[in-house]
C-alpha cells in the first residue's frame, strides 16, 4: 500500500492506494468512528461486484454495514436520487459522528459527498472509488455535487472526505470502455502539468490498459499527488485548481448535448476536450501544432475517442455548443475562461480566449462528422 497525504489542517486526510483494500476497509475506517456501524451508498453495477467484499472487510473489524443501492449511470446524479439518498440517511439516523461511505465511481462519490455535506450541516464520509476515473480524480479534493438540466456539476459543495481507499484490484472488473474513459482523466494530469508523466504514459499506458497492476498503481499515485498538491494550494478553485478542468469546458458541453448518457462517458469527453483545448491553443499561436497532433496520436494509440466525430448521434451546431459552455462554472464576470496550454505539461487559465477561434475549431470538428 502507498499513501498520499492531503495536508488541509484539521481536515487533512490520506489516500491509500494498493491491492486488497476492500478486504482491509474495516481496519482503515475503524479509527474514524465511535459506534461500529457505517452507512454505504453504491450503485447497482458496483453492488453486484463489490458490496459483499466491502461488507466482509468491515465485518472483519466488527463494523456493521447498512446499504442503499442506486441506479447506475450519470442520470442518477440529479435531484431525485440525491433526495432519496439524503432521506434514506436520515431514516438510518446517521449522526454527525458517524461516517457515510461512497462505494462507486464518480457519480456515486459526487452525489454521496454532497449528501454528506448537507446532512445535519455536514457529516464525515469516506470515498472508496471503484473506477479509474474516480480513483485519480473525483474522489480526491472535496468537490461534491449533482447535475442540473442547465449543465453539469452546477449544484454542490466543497466537502473533503475523511479517507480515500483506492483498491487497484477492483479496476480489473471494469469494462475496457470504462477503463479507457478513466484514462482520459489520467492523461489530463500529464498534459496540464507534468510532461515527464505524459512521456511515461506514452510508453506504459498500453501495459496499464492490459492489466499491469504495478503501473496502474503508479499512475493512480502520481495523479493523486498532483491533484493533492493543487487542492492544497487552491481548495475552492479561486486560482490554480481551475487547471484541473483542462478539457472540461468542452467536455461538459458535449455531455449536456448528449443528455449525460451512455453516448459519451465523462472521461471520453475529457479526452476529446483536451484534444480540442490543445487545438485552440495551437490555432491561437500559444503552442506548436505538434502538441495537439501528439495528444491525438496518443489517444488514438490507446483506442480512445479523440474527436467530436467519434461521438455517435446528433449534436448541436457550434453556436449551440457555445451556448452550453456559457453555463460553465469557470464563467467569471460573464467571460468564459478556458484552460489552454503553452506546451504539453504547461497549462494555464486563459481569461481572454478568442471565441472566434473556439467557434472555428468546433465548426471544423463538426464538419468532419
């Protein structure tokens, strides 16, 4: 087991990364609780694969578990299932000294974290991320929330977990598509601030995808280290933390356009969004054309979605996508801020992006469909 510490004063916590952590969950959670009982929220897919393993891991330390299973999918991350979750937690008489456990991917982690944030004005929660995307990104940093009809993640709160248990073994149960979608968030870290990590991924990511646990653990650890460092500098996204949204302005608009469904998974949208962000950077004269070409080449080598043309079904025109982007959380004083890049590993927040360039990139991408 490897550990990344997130030093946030009295809200500091550890991210444990390694194999077999579900079986050891009770030993890690026991120091956090006074009464030997936890509430667990998961989804149908994860429950079928991992809920019994977590129950056994908790029971080994004498901890009782009650659970709620929600439908799987991005559609769960909205008011109806959020209300259901909060009311269920109240029915379970969860107290402020108790711990709520989020067992699942990014949807469950975001929703359960938000429920914990508002329940009794804040109860502690533990993230047990079961997808690659959640292990490297959404389970760390305290961003919690749900989607609205107007856009993604527009309702939520900052609420740090008390512990993150990233069991590398559970990644072996992911479908190829889900693993590669999560890889979209992994590669983002190399692109935004660690060129040597991107170099490492170009060489080692195929082995990761093929099941190499040691390389998977390294990639998860490096991504968590980078995110933890940025979160400590800028917990509530007033500055540097916005860098973590590389590719996300495009991604969130594309997700909204596809109805937050299975046509486009979040990590797939991130990968496409990163390629688009580098294309805007190149056309704006900020980076060389070699950079977006290299990004696209690597994503194609991994068998991932790379361009808007890879998304099935109809999409709005460029102006329609720009209208969806106007709901992005990075809008400040009416201006949409993009995360652009000077080169691979050197991203920055651009407050004066030429929207004609963005529109042109979108128009060209849509014309290829």
